[in-house]
């Protein structure tokens, strides 16, 4: 009987955090309890985890189309090199669409488990995947997160596989995906200009590049000081555009501190991914970030991860490598990242570290 209860508990964990909450739990299951050194508040004081806040650099994209463009580009370059994050305002995505995308994402996770579970898979390469934690198969400790991952490129062939419930989901998600992709291209045009590299060929590849959208749900947690919504990690692509509801939770590592991001209403967060750090030969930083949970409110976010086509190899730009600036990273591609994700627990920024070369050492091959 005891073994049956243990097995049942493990199966419930694999069904996700929403399923656990719907069952009425009042304590965090052992599988979700992080080691003391990895918890959001190492001293066990749950009231202190949100006190260190940061207002990230804010980029007004409307100013890019004025005579102020040089100063905006300078601010963007500084944000990418010092923080690896910035937030954008006047980004052109309609406010109503932002609200609708958050709302329809929230309603997806409110569907009965039987409906959500239609998309549940442990295959990290699945074009549409409902899952839990970070990597539910390999994570030694599970994270307090459920997610819906949808591949958005090429949209016409993938759209029929997207969830059809709630009934507005596909319409809202398609509209938001198109707006997100357009914004990504505008941002990359500006970022490539700050790097001083030739833009046209890179932008052409990015135009046909990969786009994955992840809708995250972080349910209210009975013991938030024991777990994390997501452990420290960095994102694989060029840029990730993050849409959040009003509930705080995202933290970035800045120096030796974890700082809670204080966002401006109707803004989007933008963070540098591993591929952009590699392409920029280390000039721009893909930084570690994590997600806190809280005891009273669920949190929804929508992350749009953009990069080159999946099969494309990412290398440092030849224009940013010379005798004074030796190549710092080996080549990589999306398949290498997926292999890494499938093979080990992703607690730290090990994938990007695995791409780093010894300074001055010529790349293998």
C-alpha cells in the first residue's frame, strides 16, 4: 500500500502543478523541494525574497524613428552588455492583444486536466507540448511550473496541431506570434547596428528563423520559500520576448545578487539569449534568470524565443573576431542544445559554458 501511494504521488507530479493544486494539496510535495542552497531565500525568511528589486533599462522604440536614434542604440547596447535584459515601451503590439493573449493562456490552464493532457509529452522535440517543470524526465527536483510550448515556424503547417480550446486560443496566439516576430525583427535590426556588423544577410536568415512560444503557468504555492517556478537558466536563442501579467516573479542575476524585475505596465521584457552572446563574441551577455512563486496568486507569462533556423549553425560573427578580439565560442546549433537538455539536469548555465573556448585558443577543427 505504501509503495502504491509513493507511485501515485510520483504520477501526480508528472501530471503537473495545476493537477496537484486541483487535488487540494496544502504542502509542497518532496519532489518540488529544492536544496536549501538553491532556494529563493536561503535564510528561510519568506518575507524577504522580493525586497531587492531592479527597474531594467527602458527602451522607447518610438524614439528609434527620430533623430534620437543614436542615443537609443547606445542605451540598447549598454543594456545588452551590462544586464542582458531590457524592457521596451511603444513597441507597437496592441494593448488589447496583450491582455487577450494573457487571458487565453490563463484559460488554457484552467481547462480540465483531460483536455490539457492531450498535449502532454516528454518529447522535448514535439512541435506542441504540454509539460511541467523544466525537464520533467531528468530534473532531480521538479519546478513549480506547467507550460504549453508551441512551435510557430512555419506557421501554416503547424497551426492545425495547436490547441483548439479555448476556442479563441489559435486566433489570439497567431496574432500575438505575428506581432512578436515583427517586433523581434525590428529589435534585431537595431541590435545588429549597435554591433556594427553587416545586417542584410543575418536579417534574411532570421526572417525565416525559428520561433517557439511558451505559455507558462506558475500556480499559487502553499510553501513558496521551498521551491522555484524555474531554476537559474539562460535562454538558447538570439532574443526572448517576455509578456507577463501583473504578478512579479522574474529575477535576474546581476553581479552576486538575485534581483526581482519591476516591470512597467504594457511593456515587454527582452533578454539576450545564448546564440546572441555567441554571435556577438561575448560582447552581449546571456544572463542567468529564475522565477519565484508566491502563496496567494498564480502567474502567467508568455515567452517568445527567436533564433536562426533550427538547422543553422551559430558562430561568432567574423566581423567581431580579429587579432585583438579572438574567437571565444565554438559553433553550436539547436540540435546540440536539445541534446544537452535531454541528457542532463539544467540547473546552471552549463550549455553556454560548454561552448566557450579558452581565450586565445583556436577553435577545434
